[in-house]
C-alpha cells in the first residue's frame, strides 16, 4: 500500500466530517469507513510542508480511468460542496476517499457499488497549499 500524505488541517476537518456523518446519516457508512481508514494511515504534515504533488482538499486534479483510457478533471470537496455535474467530488465518496493524500503518478484501485475501478493521477491543476492558501 502506497504512503499517503495529508495536511493536519485536512485531517482535523475530515475527522469532524466523519464524526458528524456517523451521527446523522444512515447512508454512506461504507464510504465513511473507507475514508476513516485512509486518513488514519496517512502521514500528517503542516499545510506549508505538504508537497505540491499530493492531493489535498479543494485540489483540482486530472485523473484517467485506466480501464477506459478516459481523462477527467475533478475538484475534491467536502460533502456540502459536492456536485458531480460541476465535477466537484465529495471526499466521502469512494473516489474522493481514494484520492485524498495520493501523489501525482499513482495508480489507485478503489471500490464502487459496481465493483473495482482503477484510476491514475495525471496532474494536479490546482492545490491550495501550493498557492499559499492554507485555510480552504
């Protein structure tokens, strides 16, 4: 399993998201378990220390579905901001949980309700921390 890195701020906020989700939602618990496992195993870094090639919250990322050789640009967001039509993917989704903390060039296998999918992270188009934005 590849090492992932997240900011301490993302870790704190995602821990709150997980707690609130578990308290108030019945749907999506499999996704929450996956996200919880991912952030627990992550190396935590200060926002100013995270590499610009790691996916953080509010990053805009170009991925490729390797089985289809289909590219897609998405933004990784908190659940309240999710809108798949606008390519804003919730970190609570299986795809979002698979992306958080991953590095450019990584190929990731993640679960979906219809089975496993493989994606490759081609590039990070925008990462808040790389642009000196540490509060998003």
